[in-house]
């Protein structure tokens, strides 16, 4: 990583001028230089798919205004950039992953999609640590790490905390529910995030019978409703409905219409007036419980729409 960091001092060799084409060329050049260096150090061949993704990244590079300078990329005050990198369905090996990470964190990445690329817990942790300790986290808005073979969500907590502009986080199709402590740490990091709008945790073996997991998700729901802008959580195809007390609680709902104590998710949702969508398909929830959740979400949407209309009227006046 030291080689990457030393490039940040090249302020006099500005990669970007007022030309978008020149800017994107410099971004690609920087990526290739660092990636080639790291591959050489690890005695591995450069992966053609990684290189092709870098070419596509060059095409998607967009000049923007008022962004901070990133390590390895020197930008003038009038023309700064954002970068989107997508590589899917690859298994790079430990050395290949580290070489790719070293090249990525030198860039002002705003969208990073590594879905389907097998990272395992070691690669997952290495990526999270590298991004969270570099200035690349400052611009990251969308992160897709679905189906990367991760079981421990804990290392991602620091990345989420440092990425204050992160709006979309996709961790679907992993096995994060198998290590409840790590998932609880991640939920804790997301509690007070002020930019996170969508989180995807579908198909992650999240078990409704695990008190640690359910308590963490419920607390996340409550806290994000107070301080954040979280609109959408996807928890489909887990086992959240398999709880020892859920069947009895559903009967109580039918007889008394009392929703509290039905399920930790229901209890947490009752204190959240921000969330608009909570996807729970494929979790074996009783219909009565789903009806309660849907009703609460509908109230949230109507209330927010009413507020938006009132704001428009007041602005127009």
C-alpha cells in the first residue's frame, strides 16, 4: 500500500485538466500502473477481465465539481471526477484481490460493484480495511458486494462508518447471518448513518431465532428512523419468521389487534417513521404479522408524501 500512497504527492503532474477525455485517460493509466506493479510483486499475471473492466471504467468517468482530491489523482479546482468500477462473476485469488484493491483505492471511486466475485472472508476484510483507511471512502456512494462468499460482516463496519456519502449497500446472497456477532456490529455501524438509503441483505441465512441478530436489526430500525434517511431494506429469503414465539404472537394479533411483542422487527418498525419499504418475502412470516408491517409502512409513505406536498405549497407561496 505504501507504493499507492506515494503517488498522492504528485501534485505537479496533474492527471486531469479541463478535458474529460484526458481525465479518463489519466485515471486508466494510474489504475493500470498500480495494478501491474502489484501483480508483478505477487508474481501473478494481470487478469484480462480486470483490465477490460478498467477500460469500461474509463468510459464511465465523469467530471464533477467540488470534490476533494484523492490519493494518486491530482485534480484542479474546476474539474474533478467520479469513477464507477464493475467486475462481476470472477474468482481472483488472494493475491489477485489484493492487487485489484490496491489499484482501486487510489481512485475517486463512487460506484464499486464486485458482485459475484469470490472474495471470501479474507478478501472481504482486506477490501473493507483498505477502503475505510483511504480517502477513497469519502466519495463512495454505492457498494455492491453481493455473492462474494462472505460470512463475517464485522469488518465492513469501519467502511460504512468512514463512507459518509454511502447511499446503497448490497450484501445479498452471502452468509452473514451465520456469524451473528459480525452482523450485529454492522447493524450498529448503520444505526446513525446519515446518507444510507438502501440496504440489501436478502438470502443471507439470517435466523429469526437468534436473539443477537434480531436485537441488532431492531435497534438499527429504531435508530435509523431517528437520525437517518433509510428508505428501503431488503431482507427477503432469510428465516426471520422462524421464531419460537412468533406463532403465539400472531394469534395475539388476531384476537387483540395488539402489535407490540409480535416480533422484534415489528417492535422496531413501530418507532421508525422514515422507512418506506421492508421486503420480507420468503421468510415464513404469518400473514397477520405481514399485514401489520405493510400497514405501518403505508402510514410512513403517506405521512412523508403529505409533508412533501405541504413543503411544495409553502415554497410556492
